[in-house]
């Protein structure tokens, strides 16, 4: 299972893929971070749905 790690400050959110040491992204909100993680997951880990589930949860909140 692909998992993502989020590090956040007051102004930014950095999300990293635990399966791909080369991939990370910085965004200004958790929702944006999960969206870019979802895009990464669809391209590089299509068999996983971790980020997709988190995007769905963000939309429901």
C-alpha cells in the first residue's frame, strides 16, 4: 500500500510518498496536498487508493 506523509506548518503543507523517495510536493492546504498526491498515485501506483480516499474525506468535511 502506498502511504503518504504530511508535514505542515502554519503556511504550507509538504506531502511525501513513502514508496517513491524521489517524490514530494508542497501546497498551501491539506486539500491541495491530497489532490496532488492523488494525481501522483494514479500515475505511479494505480493499484492503490490511499490518496483518493483522503481526497474524498476532504470533500465530505
